[in-house]
């Protein structure tokens, strides 16, 4: 049995979030898909930034938020993501390391600027995201160390990174190393646009049994399975992957593993502030449960607890001690 | 009568705040003066940043926070402060302009990095600040345009900037232009260390009647007057300045002008989160009242309303619409 010094190793976009309040009229005027993420180029990033209100900056990135959750739960996590050698890159590096997450990807000076996500939070707490990928999309296979993959119980891959070419090659390399080492491979579909652009490719990954744990929200699951309701999507996907996890916003989440199914409701919250990071933190909680070998229902419950924490404040990383919130579940 | 297109023109440190949670043990171990500000050099800024937890970044700077408040109240404000030509500088510039504040100081590439303030917030909501001044202390007299000073009803000067040499010369130039144009000069003592280092110099400014409105918190007032209680300090200072304003944290604030005195209590708050910016926003509310020619008590009340808003969330700039909170006071 390999020594697993890491519970979760994630590969994702290394992004600094810029969070600003916006009203619905602004979202509509800009023609943004509300509640979703879209990729923008540098010129659009500059133009949009000038048009938006004052921002609050904090490290983000979907899979990076997930490992922040894993670390806050007291488990060992590592992250791979490409930064530029600039101030935003230094902020990202500081933040993720200060959470106790192992992060050794070397920042580069020839990859453009560090990625940023301009997040507009509307009064209904929904976030509409505009991502300038910059350096993050220049993550290459050289950033993946097979020995690190082999040291992890779970490898977690961010679907957003399936879009650019170089990171896709990096993720293939990591999946190969995981298969070799017996590391479980988890993958999140991330967003409807990822599914739309790469449906055949993603189905092929499932058919080749390269993915052990698949995360999707309801819309992504329906889109991937080309079904119009969640139960049909679950039925279509559940035999293609060892563990299927589908999140359903305020309706909770469900998981199916080898014929076993579990459903959990969303946790009660006091005040919904900003839904940024909800799915990321759900995945963090679930993966922590999986790494500890918890029953399916308890892993889902951990996911729901972590998601509930992050949506009650601005920003996509936990502020409370998630380990304390998890209580007996991880005792 | 000069045309006053600006209500308040402020000169201060252009700083990006980096806010992180910390416990009392960390503050003690670092030997920081809890609740106060201290200046640190670049090496110490790097070391401390590595030791602290994950941060949230937001534009700050004392006088800049004040004009953010003035703008949020619906008045016209402008700011002068030195940035470096880097990513943090771009963030500061974006944020202050997006508030509608006029800001034309050109960022420079030969002044080090943009200033940052590492703010540690303890569970009691107190903030302990560690400021690396960087580019901000390189603000020179060339950044001050006498025509802009003349266009303002009130010139507001940040005491923190009295410490480095170049900005002090810039503030002298601005005070001269203000006297020429009949612009009122307001000055905040900013911090006990400013008073300790420059007591004689500050008293001379008062004796020369260069300052029309003096802001001090209780400790700063007592220190400047070398008195051990606030009433003795007020008695010693009130005839040296047209308007004296003394803030007293949860005990409210008082002002004395030409023999008239007003006292107001602190506004009631729901939850104290982070006291960063309390004094800055108090000054913003008070100056807005002054610019509109309100009675002394109403200006104090505006200050108390603005301070109450900013201490109920993280960060030193208003998140709510202060104009709405001010209600009839500015109608």
C-alpha cells in the first residue's frame, strides 16, 4: 500500500477573485449569463473592470476553494495551478499556503498576468463570473509530478481547466499517474459551458473509466446526459462512474455509488449573502468524507455543511473553522 | 466667490489594505501595539505577510476612506495620493474612481511598490495595522495643483502623511493654496505616534492658524495637549482652532466651534465586526455636513452614522448607501 501523505491533490485555475456588488440592470446591460461563468479576454477584462464598482479581492479558483475547504476540515491537501510572477500571483500563493495547502507550482514570467475573476454579486446573492484566465491557462504537463499524484488518496480535477489545451494535457498526465498509483480521480464539470463544448470528450472520459467520482450540479448533469430532468440524468450517468454526486442548490444533493443512493437536504442558513464558492465547498466537504472513508450520506452531509458556511459571507473560501462545524462527522 | 466644484479634496496615503483574522496570541507574539498603527519596512512587510493567515484585499488609506464616505453621501470629492505603477496601484485607482472620486495623481514607476497595510482583526473586532508605505510616502509637492485646492470647500489632510518628508512639503503647498483661496483646512492627527513624533510641529501649525478643523480621537487629543483627561485636552485645544472634533469610540463624539459645543452618542449597531475605518468614516460624515453648512450637532450625527456603518462589516469603506442612511440630514 502506497503511503498517502495527501488526502486531496487538486489541479485547477489559480485565480484571484475581484468581487463587486452590481444590480440586475448592470448584468442585463452587459448581456452576461446571470449566475454563470464566462471566459473573457484581457481587453474585455480591462473594459469590464472599469465599468464595475469598487472591488474586494480574495484568492479564489474553483478547485483551489475546494482544497481550502479540505484543509479547513483538518485534512491534508495540495494544489497545482499556474501563476504569473506578479502581485496577484503573490497574493494567491500566500493565501493558499497560509491555509496549510501544499503548493509548489512555480510562477512564470512569460505567461501573461495572473488570472482574475470579476464576480458581480446581485442583491439576490447570485454571482455572475467573468474570468480572464491569463497565466492559469498556461499550466502545462511539466507542473504535474507523478510522485505527488501517487501520494494522494484523491486527485481532483477542475472542469473549467478542460477548456484550454495545455492544462488538459496536464490533467491527462495526472490521470495516468493516478491510475498507476491507485489514486481515485474526481472530476467536476464546473459549468454548463464546459459540458456544451466538450460533451463527447467528457463522455469518452467516463466510458474509459478514467473518472471515479463525478461532481455535477443539476443543470450540468442534465446537459451531459442530454436529459431534461435530474432523475433521468442520474439514471443515465450512474453506471458510468463509481460515484456520481449531483448538487441541487437549495434542494440539497444526492449521490449514487454502486447501486447505493443517498439524498441530503441543504443545511439551514441564517442569511444568504453570496453564493460564490457553494459548489466548490460542497466538493471539499464531500471529498474530505471520501478521503476518510465515511458512508456516502455523511460525505454528502459534510459537503452541505461546508457549502452553507461559504454562502453566508462574501468570498469563496471558508471564514469559519470548518472542522468545528463538522463536529462528530470527522471526529 | 470662487466656484467650488468640489466639497472635499483629501491628501493621504494611497494604500491597499490586506485584512486577515488573527488571535490575541499572534498580536502579542509579534509585539504589536494592539489597536494602533505602526510603520514597517519592506522586509518586515514580507516577513509578517508570510506569518499571517489568508487575506482579503480592498482599497484603503485613511483619508481615501474618508472621501469614499463623502462620495457615498452624494457630495463631490477628490483625492491626491501616490501609487506605484503596479497591480495594487491599479486596484486602488479603479476603486476610488469607481466611487466617483476625482483622482488624477499619476502612478510612478520609480517609487517602489504601492503601499499596503497588513490589518489583523482580532475576535474583539479591533484592528492592529502594519503599514508599508512604499510609493505613498513619495508623494511630492508636484502632485498638488493649487487650482484644484481652490476648487474645494474643504482641504482634508491625513496626519499619517505628516511623517515622511516629501508629503509634508506637498501638504504645506496645499495649505498655502487653501489659505489663498479661502478653502477651509481640516487635519486629522491620525494616530498617537504622529502626535508623539511631531507634537511641537503640530502645535506650531495650530498657533499659525493654518488649521481650521482639527480631528482627534480622545487619546490623540490628550497627547497633543499633554493632558490626562479629555475635558482638559478640549479646554487646552479649543481656542487654537476654529472647529475641534474629538471622537470617543463607543462614547460618541464632541465638537467645539467658537464657544459652541455639541456632544453626540455613538449610533446603535447590531454587530461589531471590524473597527477599521471608523475614524475615517466619522470624518467623512462630519466633513460632508460641514461642506453643506449644517449645524455642528448634525455634522457630528452624520459622522456617527457613517462610522456605525463601516464597523459592521470587514473593510474600511462603506458598503451600504450612506446617502440613504443619512436620510433627512442631507436632504
